[in-house]
């Protein structure tokens, strides 16, 4: 009998060949699949390693930028006369962490700070990079404030800058709403009327951090100011305009004439306007000043 033009014997032979070749074809296909899977696994490993290296590179770049930006703030505030001797301190959290921050080595002039000589330490006071020591008050104040809100307090600046500190010595201690620059701090300033001397322990550091009460600026009686920001640029912008606002207020008070206070409604509206653009404005302001600093003395980047 012929089936599709072949004899029964031929069909049987063909079937025998077909059945005999089946396992061989399956084996070949299995080997190819194994090779494919091995290649896929190698590709996944390579991609994972690539991603890890890229992440490490991105993290290193972010840390380098944090170092450079913080060093720039030290230099800029030094140029503006807002530091005091080798005291006062400015810190920034290490990107991606909540308990590690960069700080000046005690004994350096602010004009000597560079990206590479900033000390990296953790919340226990252990120095992880650089050479200490870090001033005790710097550690206690900044550790407590960074830990209290590591999102909003990524950068913490403490100075005894003259005009804003002068407000800390008045009764009442108050930044009054008398100027456009004052309005950017409407309801954003906390006041700590308790002065217990130097901040040398965890208890006093935590008390000062609590006194911030979720705000970005603290005026501390008979001491100085603490200014926080969600970025180095934002903190710098805040401290720059805080000193300007305090200066204008004291000049106006010195005239002996009554202060022309801005209404709550207007001050609130101005703050809302400024808050809407502050991230971009702060970044642009800081970048402009860094360009000027780079032209004058690029050593801060080293």
C-alpha cells in the first residue's frame, strides 16, 4: 500500500529514522538552550556588575559634589565676613546617608577649607575619612540636627554672623517683617531663649535641635544662628538672606524712627511667592557665586 507516494516499508523506514533522530534533535536543542541560558546568565551578571559600578560611580560623584559645595560655602561665607575666628561650623550629610556628615577640621581657617580636607564622620563621632579633630560643639549640634530631620536638614550652617547674632542679643529676640527679604522667613524662624553655655553634650545638642521645631532657622539667645536646608544651595541661600534681612532691620532700628511693619497677609503672600521659586533661585544664586569663586581661587575644589 502506498501512502503519499511511498510504500508501507518506506513509510516505516522513514518513521524509524524520524523516531531515531528525535532524541538527537532534542539533545541538540537542549544544548543550544543551555548555551543560551548560560549566555543570558553571564549577561545578567555583567549587567549587574555594570549597574553596581555605575551606582558606585554616581555615589562617588555625589559625595565629591557635596564636598566641593560645602567647601565653597566655607569660602563664600569667609569672604562675606560671616565667620568668627576658627570657630563656627558648617556641615552637610553624605548623599545617601542619614548619619554621616562632612565638617571642617578644627583649627583651620575657613579660607583654608578644601573639598578634600573636610572630615567625614558618623553619628558616633568616629572619623571615617580625613584627619580630625572636629570641634565638640560642632559634633553635638550638627549630629543632633541632622538626625532630627535628615531630609529637610541635609545641610546645617551655624555661625555667629554679626547682624543676625545681634538680634539674638535683643529683647524681644525677633526677626521683624520689615523688608522683602524678611518675608522669606515668615513663620520660618524658631527662637531659643535658653542659653546654657557651650553645647558640649548630647543632651544640650538634642535640646537645641528640638528648639528648631521643624523650622529652617533658629536664633539662639546670646549665641548665634543655625540655618538648615534640604540642599547645600538652599541652606546657603537662607543664611545669605537672613543676614541681609537682619542687617536692614538693625539699620532701620538705629534710625530711631518706628519700624514700618509688613502685614501678616502680605508677608505670608510674599513667602508663598518665594517658596514657589526658592529651589531654582537658590541653585542659580549658588552656582553664580561658585563661578566667581572659581575665578578668584579654585583651590577650594582640590
